[in-house]
């Protein structure tokens, strides 16, 4: 099987036109958390339909299926946000979707996926997702919509970069949460094609810092899912970025940093209370990166991509009630 093609900025512009009627153009909000010389803005993808940026890529991918592929349906694996996005995009296109999810996925995400009409297959551990998905694909002929290593998915996520440049032309740095690398790949292509001077920085939990390690050594690395599964940022537990994503990231991304669990939860609380938008831990990682490394970004506006807002209500109550102190 040939690897997926690397998307171009033309693919991202085409995706923007294709998905315009199906996704929200999310707001760019000044947070009040930044330094005066480098104000922090939040790209609130937590306010996207379904609560996550993932709808952009899923919609772009499913919109390009042939009639035969639509008949066979789609399949994917996800801990939650991509699952909901594929389920929603497939439902709206009249396509059957089957989603493989780990049993540890937040209940709020699993239930939302079912309510959107997808069939959910649960596995005991994240490491079993790919094998289960391949069995379904072989049995049904369903088309696999990768969460991150897919040309159309990357192009769809890249539309966020186009919106950031349009809404904040003097942006100096864009901070992006990293899991499998689809989001940062698309944003990096969009940003660097128009403004190579803008810094694109990946942010990971230290407990799932495979890209940070690989970026430092110059080689793509894979972590054990038992290790990445420790982070509270459940959407960022993928053990490695995709090979296509790595090729884009290693060329276009300027830096990758990691943040602690305490820093993630403190940033989540700060974003909710200061900017009045609800984010999940995975979505707060970029804000945590700013708070921990603000002096590394120099002067000029900084945009943190708040990638999702599908947080478990109990966790949100704990984070808001315990008043964690930022440890940066």
C-alpha cells in the first residue's frame, strides 16, 4: 500500500471551501493570561461542533469518498474526539461508521459517539485498537479514516492555520497540542506556506513526550502505550506521531516542548476561569506550554490552539474546586 500523500497548502484551501458549511469558524480570543509583550490568544476549537477540531479533518475526508466507499462505510480508532468527529461527519453524509475505542476513554466521549449513530467496539487497552480496527476493515471493507496520518484529514486540520493568519496577521508564535501529529502537520503547512517567520511549536505532556524526544534526537520514536496512558490528557496518548506527520513536523516545526500534569491542570483551570471557555486537559496543553515557556517565544502575539472541550464533568469539577497552583 502506498503511503498517504503529503498535503499542500492548495489542499488546505480546498478543504476550507469544502467544509465551510459543515464546521464552525471558531473564535480567536484574547486570554488575559499573557505577558504584555507577548499577549496570549486562544483559538477556541473547544467551541467547534462536537467540541473538537477533529471535525474539520473527518468532514474533509468523508466528503471525498467515492459512492462505492460510502456504501462500505468508514472505520477508525480513537479515544474520543476523532471518534465523535467521524461519527458526526459520517452521519451527516449518510455513511455508516464503526469506531474502536479503548475502555479507558472518558464516558462522556464514548456516549456521545454512540448518540451520533456510530457503532462502538471497545477494547481493553489502547494498544489493541489498531488490530481490532484492521479486523473490522477486513470483514466489512470499510474505509479507514486515520486520526492523523491521512492527506485529507491533515488538510482539514490545516484550515485552523488559515483562520489564525486571517484573524491575527501579526501572530508571532502558534502553540499546538501534539498526539499523532495531524493537527500540527496541517497547521505547520498552512502557516509556513504564507508566513515562514511565524514559529510553530508543538506541546506535549511530559508523560507522552515521544515527539519531544524524537525532535531532540532527529529520529521518530515510539513510546509504550502503558507510558503514554498515564497522562490526564487522554487525547494525547498516542505512542508516536505518524510517519507522514513526522516528515512534515521535522521539516516545518520550530520546537517541541513538554509540560507536567500539574501544569496542564493549572492551565486548564486558568483558561476556564479567565477566558470563560471550557477545555479538556488535551486542549489546555498548549496554554500550559505558554505559561511554562513564555520567555522562549520572544515578542509578539502568541496563539494557543485549544483543541478540545470534551472534559469529564467530574474532572472539571475537581480541577475548578481544588485550585491547583501553577508550578512553572
